[in-house]
């Protein structure tokens, strides 16, 4: 039986944190703060770029960005785990809600509608 | 063969965006910005809570938080996809780097060491 | 006639940006992004601290925090100026709105009410 | 003798918080978190705009943005005050440092240099 990547990472991170006795610092409040800080580090790479430039990163920059994305991912998995939230279930649920909220025929290709939604 | 959750979600979101012709708005720059905004909405739930309170959410609050976490997740999958980044590979790589950076024997149970690293 | 600090800083920053021909990069969109990134750098200092620790910073840490606060301040003055917004007027207006929104007799000393508002 | 706007606002906000007995919730940690959340609300207005669009806001949108800017300003004044930081001194100091860090002759008009600094 194949194990799912997300479950694997959740378990690995749980062990990582337990081995270092860091769960005491990883309250959901602190994790939410750390996650936002990492999201800021990700955004920093793009802040003075044009949108076009952001679509064509140099390999070295792309590598750095990939690691920032991974940092956010790690905290996201951790905060869900600390709260006992089923991340996969929540993502499925939210995507279904978004599909209802933004019906194709209503919002297709319109920046105006996109921003107003 | 079982498909992995993360691959499934990436493919679904790609279709979601294509059906709405939204890829034009989803430059990595804009996605990084939107991701940070969603991270802010997640953090907002916790900003005046104590750490202890953040560990014991009411069911209704937990539901809201779960959806904010899902929002961040969706943008994270999208930005990786738009940049052609292999999210699973990057996460594996970053966890391995973190294990090197924070050796158990050095950082165990110490807030001081935790914060200085 | 004494000049106001905020007006002085606005004028100095305007000259700073013009001398470097940076106004082209300082669109309100980019400034909003940079401001959020700096807010993240400010928050990073506090993310693993307890609230009590955050009230008693070491002098060196306080100095670093003071400079992060200044960074946010600079972008705040810049974004208002680029948008032609009268920052002083807006702040006065918002404080008056907050006073209406949170009447003393209703919200006094209650975390519960504070968070629900 | 004219009082400075920034000093006036700091004193008003101090009274505002004291009247509501909110200083207990306004630890520097919580204020840094709240400030970042407000910075996210400011950025949200711009996330799907082009840079050009962000330079030409509709009056109603500009009003909303002005209030978000004021929200960030209020928390910035509060966190400095709670930490006993002289905001005006720190801003002066940081602008002087920036002038040294980005000499006109070196960085003028170059996005490349701008982003690498």
C-alpha cells in the first residue's frame, strides 16, 4: 500500500518536533505567526519584480523560492496537525466551496469579476 | 495505482484556473501576495488569543481556521505549479536541510537555542 | 513656524526616491507588498517569544526591532504619498471611527469582547 | 508651541487603550501580529491589480485603502510606545542608514541594482 506524501510529511515533522522537544513552542498562535513570516520571505523575492519577470525566474532564484515555498508548507502541515485538523479534508471542502462561489459562466476571464469576488 | 493527494489537488486547481481563464492573473508575484494575505487572515484568528487559548479552539472557530489553512494551501500549490516547481521534492529537500541545521543534541528543548537558530 | 515630523519625513523620502529614480518601482501595489514583507521581518523577532518576553527586550534586540518599525513607517509614508492620501487626516478619521466602534462602557477590560469586535 | 502630530496620536492612543483596559492584550508580540494582519488587509486591495491600476484608484477604493493605512499606522505607534521606542528618532536613524546603504551614484534608476541591494 502506497502512503500519501502529505501523511508522510505530517508524521516526519511530528517526529522532528518531538525529537527536539519543540511542541511547547509550536502553539497554533506561534505557528500562524511563523507561517506569515515565511510567507513574507517568499513574497520578498517578488516585491520589485514585474509580473512578467516573476514568471521567468533564474534557476538560482527559483531554487531559493522553492525553499521558501517549502518553509510555508512545513508550517502549514504543522499548524493543521497541532490543531487536529484533517488538512486533506479541509482542502477538498474549500475547493468545493470555491467552485460554488465562482461559477465558470459568471467569472470567466474577467479581471473585474475576479477582483470583485 | 493510487494517486497522491498533492498531485490530484495540483491537477484539479490547474483545471479550476483554466476553466475560468484566470492564469493571466495568477503570476507568481500576485500569487505570493495573495498567499501572504491569506496567511494574514489565518493569523487574525489568533492575534489576541493567548498561546493556551490557541491550543483549544471552539469547534466553530476551528472550522474557520481549517478553511483559512486550506486557502493558504491552495495558493501554495498554485504558485509552485505556475513556477514549475516540484513541491514534493522541495519539501523533502528542505526537511533534510532543517535536520542538518538543527541537530537534536544541540537544540533539544531549549527555547533559547530555538530562537537563535 | 515649526514643521511637523510626518510632513518632513514625507518630503525627505520623496527626495530620496527622486534622487534614485525609484518612483517607477514604487507603485502602490509594490509598496503594499514591501510593507507587508517588512511587517513580517518585525514579527519575526517575536514569533517564538512569550508575550511576557516580548515586553522586556534586551537593548540590542530592541534596537533591531526599532529599525524594523522604522522600515514599516517609511513604506507607510511612501504608499500614502504615492496615492495622494493625506496620512494625518486618515489617521484622525480612523481613530474617531474606532472610538465609535468600541465604546468604553461596552468593551472595557474584556478579552472576549475585544476579540469579538 | 505647536505639538507634533505623531506625539499627539501616541498620547491619544495611549488614553484610548487605557480607557478600555486593553494594554494587557497589547503585548509587543500581539501588536506585531496585528500589524502584520492589517498590512495584509492593505495588500489585499492590490493583489490582483496591475501596478498601473494600483496607481489610479477609484475614490471609494482610495478611501478604503486610506483607512487600512491608518490601521497599520495606529499599530505602529502602539508597538513603539509599548516598547518605549522613540519612533521619530528610529525613523531618522533608519533613513540616514538607508542613504548610506544606497548611494545615489550607485543605484540610480536601475531596477537590477534596486532589487539586489
